[in-house]
């Protein structure tokens, strides 16, 4: 039987910094929605900012950054595997 050695989780200070970063990205999203000049690129911009927030949340608050690489790989396989599945589902119902 192998013993899994866990690394120590960071101090609460890091979580406050991450929360501040998430708040700033959210403020950017809200501000971008009010800027008319960004209308042509608004959807890709918001999707990109949302992806950044998603990555930060799963890395820190779901502790994926501190888990074994196997668990991280399985999670990412599910996330990226769901994208083509969703596209096929939309194509099946002529939604694209």
C-alpha cells in the first residue's frame, strides 16, 4: 500500500488574494458589457474572462491545484470531453 503525501494547503491570505482577483475579473466583465465599442468582440471577451475565472476557481477553491495529477487529468478529460459531446447534441437537434 502506498502512502499518499499531501502538500499543505496555502494560508487564508492566498484565498483572499484569489477572491480579489476574481472580483476584479468580474468587474472587468461588467465594465465591458457597458462599453459600446466592445460590441463586436463582447461575446468572445466574456467567454474568455469566464474561462479564466473557471480555471482559477477549480484550481484553488476545488483544490485541484493541490491534488494528484491523475485527478486533475480526469477532471480536465471530462471538461474537454464534454465540449464535442455538446456540439454533437446541438447538431442532432439542428440547433447549430
